[in-house]
C-alpha cells in the first residue's frame, strides 16, 4: 500500500501565493499545479493566517 505524496513547503507557498493573487480560481490552479482544489484553499488560508501574525494592526 502506497501513501500519497505530501506537498512540500515550497510547493505550498508557491501555490498559496498564486491563490492570493486572485487571478485564477482554486480549480484552475489545481489543474495547473496538479493538486486538489482543497489543497489550494488550505494553503492559501494557512499563508494568510500565518502572515496576519507578523503584521500588527
């Protein structure tokens, strides 16, 4: 039984940055990067939430 390949940190950041640009939907990005749309949305959310911790309001 094989395990699914886990996306690496660099891949997730690259995809999340593209998603934050908002030029393409998660579905389009998923097809482009060969990932699931849920992965795109989760990476985007994680990057956004992490960035909010470094920027003070």
